[in-house]
């Protein structure tokens, strides 16, 4: 059956209304991101801290021969910065601005993400988060996840790194 025939039969509409996403465990919360936002997930590396940086900007790591900033979303939300990197990973996020000198940044995770098809009918509840850098909280069953504002996070990182330069 061709794609046109499938669409006419109503078989593709559900697929098109869903986004391939990652359900990412953090220490004190979960994160929900579209698959395409993530370049790679790597083993945790201790970031090289820089003086004068906010607590949520943990430092820089080398990835693909470039300095990549590492952030803690928990710290950005005012929660505790995870101190034990056991089972942690770094999720490398693609730039959302093709003109930016910052092509990637990393978010510390508490493990490996799970795949999820996310659409309007997937969430049981969506609540605006009301905090810079975080768009909303979604609830699926008994689990909650935060959807980050990636353009805001990237802009914030660019400003912090420009000050440090």
C-alpha cells in the first residue's frame, strides 16, 4: 500500500500527529524532548568549571573536538545540583539557531532516555511551568516531565559564555 493509499485510508493521520520524542530521567524530574533535538548521548565526563559562571552552567567538556557547555536543568530550576555522577550521561543537544556560534550544548541526565510517541492526545495534563527556560509540565499517567524552552536555554548559554570570554 502506498503512502497516498495509506493516508486515504486514514492510516497515517495518527503517525503524523505524533512527535518521536525522548523521555529523559533527571535526578529530581523527567525531561521530554523531540528526538531531533538530540545529537548524541555520551558517558558522563566531569566538566571543566569556569570561574564566574552560574551554578547551573557546570563547565565545558570536549566533544567532537570542540568545547561543549554542560548545564544542569535541576540547578536552573532551583533544585539541588546532582553531586554523584554514577549512572549519569551527557545528552548533547543540537543548536536551534543555525547562525549561532554555539552548535551544541549538553544536559546532565540520570540515565538513558526512553522512546515515546508524543502528541496532543498523549498527555493527560499540560501545565505552563512559568519559569524561564522551561515551557511546561506534561503528565502522562502518574509520570511528569518538563518540556524545556531550547531557544531560551541556548540564548542564555550564549550570553553567559560571551561574558566569560
